[in-house]
């Protein structure tokens, strides 16, 4: 299960983030759309996974500015860790 | 889901508890204007919308609607409450405090029941047709089930904006531009790949006896050290020349000129922008209400009035202009940054002790004065920009100094000039790593933004795709319902569609063979209302089939023919949906009473509302004679007239149910038979067909209904006609008339099971009977 934690982070059970494999993609519209986006704009796989997981957790409401800030830091953090 | 009971207590028009019991059937409630019908609708909306009733939300109703939802004469300590009982034993209630604070009980049972496609009021019938494309989309959003996807799109947009801010994208771009410019100054026309070779050459020149280190940073470090030593080794004159040259290279005049030009350009754009900003503030408040498909609207970007059809293009041009202004401000910031850096470099060089001999020379008094003045400038503050007078003052000191410096550097020997050039190259090469890191970070952030933007675009595509499927499906129902209400009319192909752009839905149709992109172009008010009703029904079919439909006086603007089609539509399209239909239209009520099947529908009548303490009251009899009794004390002629009108209606229904034949009369009179005619025909058949079960279980003839019909007929002839023709009647006379009619109509109701003689549905085609079989009518 993928979800947004109360502090705005993304929580995912192990083994549920294989969104880039075709088998995992077919069932969920978010997976499908993220894969389509990856075909046009390229980012590292970890970022795509994090965005994908966050999208699943943000469907029920508009996020607060704190949650937006935490997700932003998370995405940039992943990228900076890859490009120190 | 079905409503079993709605109860109101000191809520809206209700005083002591008034209950609408449905027996799990659909219900038609008739009541004259103000009788309290809408109290039931308001109560339901209050529960469904957690304490909100749209038409009551205004400045005088109070924050919790307390001034509108509580009966004005509610006694202190009385219970204020609205309750709905549902099938399955669920009960949902709102208990209100005197200040309107509500306590909701059991409202989980209403989960999934949306007000939007379940309750329709008279003034809302054409609201959807008249609303903007955006409002139509918003109205359909919950039904389309797209709110979660809309949330994702909006959240992605917010994250993109935050990424831009958090990463300091504009600052990074400005830094990269400055570093690139320094690089290009140090290595004009040199390919990046060749710079390493140049640095190696420099190393060989300054440190000929040493091996060139294997890495560029090591080479640069060695060169910096060597050049510093070379500068330190210069004689006094050479050192003075070196620093004068450094100060000159800062090119103060060019930097000042750039800053002034950028400042002018930004100022030119800023002045109108400030005015427009004020216009934006003024027009933004009006914008929401003005955004329609037609006419002029205030542009929120510039405040001007723009034709709606040109609005999109106009906004795009305004956006381009504002982006241009932002770029001008960015150039200004960059120019002032470079001016500040140049000033720091020049002043730093000219303040050194090695230059003191030049600075303090007697003939340099003007230079000294200007330099002192420049030293008083806070160069770091200058990075934020400066006003025109301040720039002018700076120029007044800077220009003479720079001009004099230009003369002086002509005496700088080439060997010293070369050291300055070499040092600049080394510094620029050393910043290469920073420049690359900066460019890399910009690329990284831009990639992330591009990805987030693309994902958002994909999410929007998902929304559009799903909307298309759903509105196609709704349109199919809509077309079918429209044809039911408007058969053989030259308005067809009614459908919902998505115009260009996101978050928009509109209605198209074909009018006498011509396609129309809006019903507002050609449809009359009545047709628009009819279309609004069809859309509501189509949405209800899609979203609320499992929930009751509540229709509050929705056919007011329909003519008799179209009202009649509405009944057909309800029976055809919603056979299994419970419907609460409230109307003040007596003719339609009569028609519905006659046409709607008794096994699935019941009818109820409200008495006229008299005062807040009495509240809402049902007419005690299902046939409406209670309203006549209310009138006896007020106006005997009106009471008699009313009783006769009720009998006209009731006898028409009874004759229809009991299949009493009447001879054909040519013309419209065939449909307008009075109560007297039908009562007489009933009497002639009642003796042989109206039966009652005796103690042995056999059916035998029943004389009472015929006798009661005779009595009613007599008083209708005597007092009913008299009332209709203006004769003054006494209370007693009208009382006799009403009693006789009441007794006659009650004869059709079983004393045991309280259902009418035509109530049972499983009797085949030979007879009708009540539920328990105590009374029957042989067909």
C-alpha cells in the first residue's frame, strides 16, 4: 500500500513500487500516466517512483503548504543525492 | 435507499412534530403556496449538506442559518429537530440548539447520497443551463467522480511552483549568466575544450622548471600561488600599475551604463504595471461573477473590459507582457550585481597601499575626492538596485575617476598587463567547476519541473478522457428524456460536450437542423427549463439511482401537455426510484393522482398554513376536504366551492379506478365531467358491484356507498351549486355538504386495513379490493 504519511512523506510497503515494469503499470491509472510522462520528460527512476507514490496519497484532498514543502524537499533531495 | 418518514419539529414552517410517512412509496404532496411543502426539502438538504441549505445562506440568516431554520415562534425549551427514517432501520437527525448549533445523529447512513443530483427546486431548474462552462464542470465534478484526480492535478501544480521557489531557479540562472560572462571575457572565442591547454601553457610560462600537475585544480592552485608571488615581487611602480590595471579592467563606466539602461527599461515597464496591479485588485473581486460566455468581462490581468470571445487571446498576450517585464527586472538585478562587483574590485584595487603613491599625489586631488566618495557607497546594497538620483550621484564620482584611470593605465608596461590578464584567466578557469555545478543544478531542476508538468498534463488528459466517456453516457440518457418531453419537435441531438480547455462542459443541440453550441442561443425560457429538468434527471440516473429524488415545484413554467409528459418520464425512467414530488399546482396534482399507480405512489395534501404556532398541518383526509373545513369559518362560499372542486377531482379519479363507463360527449366536455355526473353513474353500478365480506367469508352487496353517494349528490346540488353561484350559505349548510362528501369518499376506504377498495394489486382483471379483502369492487 502506498500512502502519504501525516508529515507529508511517502510511505510504501516493500515491493510495491515496480511502476516502471509493464506488469505493474496496467492496473492503475496513476502508474499508466506516470509512465506516459516518463516517455516525454526524463527523470531518474527514484524520482518517478516518489512522485508516483505521492500522487496516490494526494487524491483525497488538496495538500497543505507544509505537505507541499515536504514533498518538494523529498524530490529535490533524491535528485541532489544522485548529483552531489 | 428509500425514505420511510420525514419529521420536522419547530424547523422552518413546522411547529409541533409534523411527519411525512411514505409507506416506502413515492409521494405526491399537494399544498397551496406557503403550506410548508419545502420544509421537508429544506430539512433533507440540511441533513445531506451537514447544516447548509443553499437558498437560505445569506447575510441575514446567521452563521448557522439560525434565523432561517428555526420557527420564529419556537417556545423556549422546545425541541428543534429534523429527522429522516430510512429503510433498513436507519435514522438520521439534526438537533438544533437555540443558536442554530446542530448535533447530527446517524448521518453516516447518508453516505454517497449527493444533494446535487437528488434534490431539484423550482428556482434551480434552469440553473445548470444558465451557468458558465466552468460552473457546469464544477457541478458535474462530484458526479463524474473526478475530484480525486483534480486533487492530484492541483497538488502537482503546487509542487511545481514550490520546486521552482525552493531550488532558487531564477537565482541560479542569474548566477550562471554572470559566471558565463566572466568566462567569455577571460577566454574570448576559446572553446571550452581548449581552456585546459591554455592553463597548461600558463603553468609552463610561470613555472617552467616544474611538471604540469595531472589535474586542473592542482594546476590552477600552483598558478595562483606563482602569480601572487610574481605580483608581490613587482617593484613599487609595477605594483601600482598592476592595481591600477585591475581597477581599470573592472570597467566601471560600462557597468554603470548597463545598470542605468536596465533600470530605465524596468522603470518603463514598472509604472504601468503598478497601475494595472491596482486594476487587478479592483477587478479580481468582480471576475468570478462576470466570467460568462457572452459580453464584456473585466480582465484580471489588466483590468480592462474585454470581449469574452477574445478573452483567451488577450490573457495570453498579457501573460507574455508580464513575463517580459519580469525578464527586464531580472536583467536589472544582474546589471546592478555586476556594477556592485566591479565597484568592489575597483575600489579594492585603488585602496591598496601599493596605489597610495598615485592616490595621494598632489595633482590627483580630484581623483582622491571621487574615490573617497565612492568608498562611502555600500556596494552590497547596490546589488538590490538604486534609484535614478543615486545612480546619477554615483556617476558623478565614477566617470572622472574612470576617465583619469584610463589615461593612467596607458603607462602600464605590457609585462604587468599580461600578469593581470593571466590572473583573470586563472580565476575564470577556477570558477569553471562552480559554473558547471550551477548549470547541472539548473538542468536537474528543469528536468524535474518538466516531468512534473508532463505528469500534470497526463493527469489532465486522464480527466478529459474520463469526462468524455461519462458525458457521452449522460448525453444518451439526456437525448432520450428530451424526446420524451418534446416528441416531434425540431430540437434534437441534445448533448453535453467539452469545449476547448480544461474544467469546462457545455450543452449543444440541433435546432431545426442547425447545430448550436449553446441552448441559450435559440431555446425559449420554457424549453431551457425543460432541458434543465432533463439534465437533472439524466444526472440523477447516472449518480443517484439508488437514492430518492426530491422535486419541489419543478414544472411551474411547463404547459399542461409538457407537465403530463413529466409524469410519463418519471414512470418510464425511474420505475424503482422513490420520488418525493411536491407541487402547488392543483391540476397537475389531480392528473398525477389519476395516473400514477397506487401500488407505488401515494398522495398527500397539506392544509393552508395559518400561523407559526400552528405550523404545518396535513389535511386529515386524503382527498383534501380538510382544506374546505378550514375555509368554513372564513368564507362559506369559498368552502362550498372548494368542496365541489375536491369532489370533481376525486370522482374523476374514482371513476377511472373503478372503470365506471360514461357516454362519449363530443368536444372538450368529454374530459371535463363534473362530480354530479360521475356520482350518479357510480350510484347506478354501486349496488351490484360494491361488495363486503360477511362473517362467513362470502361477499354480499353493500348498500351504504350508494346511499352515501345519494346524500352527497343531494347536497352538491343544493349547496355546491349555490356556493358556485354566489348565494350566501350558512356555516351549518356548508358543514352538511362537507360531511356528506366526506362520508361518501370515506366509503371507499376499508374500516379494517384503511386502504382503498382499489388498493390491492394482485387481483387479476375480475375485481379490485382493499389490502385485507374486506371490501371489493367487481369489474
